[in-house]
């Protein structure tokens, strides 16, 4: 068994504290110093360096004018534009490997013909992060299996790179429940979007203002006594492992962003605890 390298120890520090800049900087230095014969390491080090500089460099965004609103949102700082171009050029060469690596366990048992492919999304020029979409065929569909009614559909995982490493994931709940504990050890994930879950929007009777709205996550057993409830079609019902407050059957939020942030934190809490990592503060 190969003993862990200094890079392995630094990586452990990154996934334990994904918001801490120091281990990320140390990892960049280690990659740059140990790249002999490995161009991938050198490019990773440079990508992390450029992405970190990108976040620290002001964009100088144009607000636009009534006479020319088309310029609104354009970045005018040439230094920022140049940094993003250089980072983009590196990721274009490696995104297929760098994006897929953290999720290798998801398709480890699939034959080569069903392995995933990654697609580099053309993000807006003023966006700080870089987006990659991974697609692969779903499990085989049988006549008595209603979960996959269309054999031509594909499953998807979205990956967003920030500060040089994958940090945001968008995937279905079953993928996260099964593989999330492994994924958080392979990448410093800071945000999870469960693509098949959406909080329910409810309104108080007689209320018309913004404060009459409530976004609700329901625990999966919240409506099992109801004869017309089907858990597989209810996107607002979460398994207890992914409930923000699992002690309550419903979790209420005033804003959609609050509900989504709570769901993301709960998904990360579940995966990190299963993986033996500390909770994010």
C-alpha cells in the first residue's frame, strides 16, 4: 500500500475546511513543486492560482445607460478578462477528467459504452465560476420498472468550479444519498442542488402580500396517511436524511433562497457526517 503523500494530507485539509484559503494555497504550491513528468499537476496548480486571482480582482462591471442598455453587466477590467481567459483555456483541456473524477463511484460498474461524458458549458463572460455538465445513460429500463420510462433519457450531474476546484454540485437525490459521502472526500463541495427536489409554495388564506408566502420542505412521511399522495411524484418531500430539521415534519421558509440554502446545508451535513468529516460552520 502506497503511503500518503504530503499532497494527500493537504487535500484532506481542503475537504475538511473547503472555505479555508490556506490549504488550497498549500495544495497549489505542492502541485507546482511536484509536477515533474506530470503536466496535469502543473496545469491544476496554475488553474487554482488563476481562479484565486480571478476572485480577488475587481470586475468593473458596466451598469449600462438608457441609450445603450446592451452594455449592462459587461466586464471592463482587462486584467480580470485576461485571467478568466487563461483559466478557461486550461479547464478546456482538462474538464473531462477534472469534473468526472470526484464522481467516479457513480458509474464505476457501468460498461465502457455507458460511461459518462462531460460537456463544458459556455458560461457568461462575466461569471466567476465555470460550469460543466456530466451526462450518462440511466440504468436499463424493464417493463415492470416505472422509474425509467424512457430508455433514451440521460441522467445529469452539474459541476461548478470555484477557486480552481469543484465546489458546487447539482444532482438527483438518489445519487447524493448513495455517493454523496464519497463525493465530499473527492472535492471540496460547498453547495448541493438536489435537482429533483423543489420546496412547495403555500399561501395563507386571505393573504396577498409577500409575507403570506411560505416555502415548505416536507419530511417524506408527512402525508403518508393521505390516499392521493405518491412520494415518487412529490418534489417537495425529502427523505429524513436530507431534511434541514429532521425532527419536524415540515420546515417553513419565507424566501425560496432560504429554503434552497437549508436543503444544501442538510445534504452536505448528511454526506460529511457519513464520511467522517466535520460539519461546515
